[in-house]
C-alpha cells in the first residue's frame, strides 16, 4: 500500500480527521492516516500502511518512505479505505486484491500467518473464508513452495488444505497462475462465488422495504442464542465456539433479526471497516420467503453503515444462487469480481 507524508494543513485523506483518535484501528498492516505535530509547530498527515505501532511511536510506510511519529506528537489517527485502482465510484474503483484484503478484515480467523501477500487462515473449520489461504499478491516464494507451505499449515491443524483464488468475473477459473498450478496438482474447484459491490447511498432505506403486518426488527451488537439458532452455515447448527468468535471479529458489527409476533423469522449480519459495510449471513425461514424480509434486512445493514460513515457496501453470493443474485441486483449491487476455492483432493 502506498501513501504520502504531507506537511502543513493537509486535506484529502486527512480531511475531517481533527480530534479523531481511533486507537483500535491502529493495527499493523492497516492503511491509516496519522495527523501529527511537525517540528515547526504546524501539522502534517502520514498516509500509508502502518508497519509498527509501539508504545513510543507509530511507523507509517508512505509513498515517500517511512515516517516515524512519536506518540506524543499524534494529534489524530484513523484507518482509511484502500486506494482506488481506477477512476470511478469507490465501490467500482477499488482493486480486486485491495477489496479481498478489506473483506478479510470483516471475517477474521483465530489464526493468521502471512506468506508474502498470501494470508493463511484457520478458525477450527468454520467457513471457507476463515479456513483458507487467501492468494492475493505474491507469496514471495515459487508457487510450488507456496503450495507446500499451505499444505503444511493446514495438515498440522487437521484441516483440509484450501486456497481462495480471486479472479475477474467471467474469466476461466484456471486463469490465475496459482489456479493453474493447483489444477495441475488435481486440486478441485469448490464454491464459485461472486463479489458484489454498491454505493451505499443507492441501497434501499427502511421506508423502501416495509415489513408485513405483525413483523418488527431488532438489532444488537452481538448475536444472541436466538440469532445463532437461525444462522445455518451450510445448513448446519449449532454455530461452534470458533464460529462465534469469527462472527464478532470485525471492527464493528450488527446482528439484525426480523420477528413475527415475537418469533425470529429472518437474520443477517452487517460488519464495518473504514468506508465499507459488509452484508453476510442473510437467512430467511422458508415459510417467510418472498415477503420482502431479505430486502428489509439489507436496508437495516445499509442504515448501520451509513450511520457510521461508510459509503460503499459489499457482499458475497454463490454463483449458483439465482434467487439471491436477483435480490441483490434489484437492490443496486453489481458484480465486482469472482473467487473460488481450490481444495486438495482427498482432504
């Protein structure tokens, strides 16, 4: 990630930064802007990747080199969205690797080991997203060595070796180099998925998604037993302890329920990172489908994001789920890219 060290009264990435110090967002690897006091008494912004966050100083890798900021000189600091790769709205201009890295922060695993740009993740087997090697950027070693490292990581944890492979929508699943390497080794394709994005302002508001008579909405910062009982990862319950940790692993999240006369009939999860809100875990009871409940869940998550300053939204949907795709298309989402998993045969 690049960035700039800017002197004087900086604008742009630092606009609106005055008096904002979000300590919980100062995580190594995050893209941040740090406003700090300069030697002449003025203020400047360091924009880039946070490479160190000690008690005495912060180190930000900007496009002009590393900037070291004493903690005593920090005036404000926060995480910021990834930079655009092309012109256009943020939800369209963000690059594939940047969006994949951002989405990974909404669904953090118990364990993460980096191999170059790749992220090896494990969370007791709960979901592919938290138990796969995310192949973005370069692994820093030849592909054969990278695959061996992935196999060793998951074998030692008793999990099936799995690699998440992002690629352009509509492209051959074998087109990325890593996919070709894994295909040659017999690794099989699993769960082809589309990543959809939207401008948050374009998504429906609650007024655009009225509930049927007798229904109401409830939201909470953590999932209670009722919410968990209605979330079925790949059709199974209950959610294991590792799953509960993953569900509350984002910077902030909301767990929404639709109730009919006190009984929960639909659920969804919203998650937050700088500039973005994610939509996940949308479940509607079979007896209550085609009544607009999923659209209302989407509206509630969108409102959660807007209230916290997000401007873009994303979600992931299986290519083989035409009903969900039609819902999200109608709500204003468009395809950004695709990904699939490669799983070692016999695992």
